[in-house]
C-alpha cells in the first residue's frame, strides 16, 4: 500500500470511526503527508522504521512548539495503529516514543463583563435601513453568540447543529460531541430568547432539516465563519482581549464554577470524557480569586511576600 492510498484510508477511518472534527482530520492527514515527504517517494508505510519516525520528529523539534509535536506524534500513532489493525504492518514504529513535555496551560476565560458586552454588541444602525438581509444577519449572529456562551459548545458542535436539534419548549439543545457522543445541554433564558427570534424569522416548510446557522445564501456556516463573526462582535463591543469560540467555552465553564456549579455537572455539560479535563477550571478559579485578593483586599500589599503554596 502506498502512502497516498494509506492516507485516504486513514482519513476515512478518522471520519467514520473516530468522529474527529474536520480541523483535526485535516491536521492528522497533513502530519502523515509530512512524514511521507520526509522518508521519500520510494518508501511505503510498511517500510517505515522506528528510527525514521524518530528522525522525523527530531528534525521538527527545533522549529515546532511542543504542543504541535505532540499532535504530530498522536497522528502518527493513530495512523500506524490503523495499519497494524488492518494487517498492513506487523508493528507500530511510533510505539514507545515519548511525547514532548508540555508546559501547563490553563484556560484563559473572558471576564463576565466582556462576555456580557459581546452578547449585547450591536452594529451601529446605518443611515439608510438595509432591509431583510441585515435583519437576518443580526438575528443569526445574536443567536449564535448566545448559544456559544450560554451552552459552552465546541465550535465544531455548533456548526453541525440542525434546526431540529433545538427544543425551545424544553429549553435545551441536542449536541453531538467528540466520538459521536450525544448530550443534551440546557439553555439559559437569553439563549432561548435569541434562538426563538432566529427560528421565528425562518418559519417555512422543511426548516427542521436545515442547518441551524447558515450564510445569507443558505450555506452551512463553517468554523472560520464563526470565528469571523466573533471577531466582528468583539470589535463592536470594544473587547480588548482576543476572542475565539473555545475561549467562550472556557468562559462558560469558569463562570459556572465561580457561581457554585458542581464540577461533575460541568463535566457533563461540556461533554468531557474525564473529570481530570474539567478540573483545570478549578485552578483557573483559584487564580482569579487570588488576583481579586491582590487587587482589592486591604491586607494584600502588607502580605505581598506571602507564599501561595
């Protein structure tokens, strides 16, 4: 089997069995193509040795961030394990290779005020009314931002939604997460109101099977479209911090925790397979409390030398 044939099989497997997002599938396939270019045209996947894989990763080591190297190693492991499973190889040449040490990275949520400004942002009214197209855009964007922040959805989950996945009577949304796992996420009142206005605007036969969020020409919005909408809203709201979909997800989880939500409930709402993934938000909340203390407490300056252990 040649590399192009194996990569096509790999992409199909990632989509049909692993349920990974389009972005991750493209990244994994690109990583394997990069290995194929490194080992040369005459090499097949069956002929790649552990030494060649190690040399490939070492060649990238200086120029790549540890997180990128870790993803490339994960892509190669998935690729070769598939080939072993299908009998193309007898063993995985990436097995046993240590991943790069990653510095601890805590989520960086937006403040409650910034999130509030973002969902309240409105484009300045034009001197001449622009008609139905502008109304459609405003209703769509408002519902989109309210759902991202109010439901804590991943951007891939958001763009995959159809109208029938929203149940305004119950007040929830059915989401298909990583690995094709289904979960039902309750919606706050503001999100229900914005979605209700958006769906009322779209009442026509067959709408239930349509994408929840689409362009003005009817094309399902993609992840890049959502990022552009958020950037535009951030400029309108004068939010200085960088705004992107996953940061709203971080904000959703952190703000829930700050308000006293149970960690396991947040895990279920976010669709995390492991509680340890959700626990990082406790560290964020502690850091935020310490910042508030240092900024506001009358004894903070007197205790500037205090330890935080």
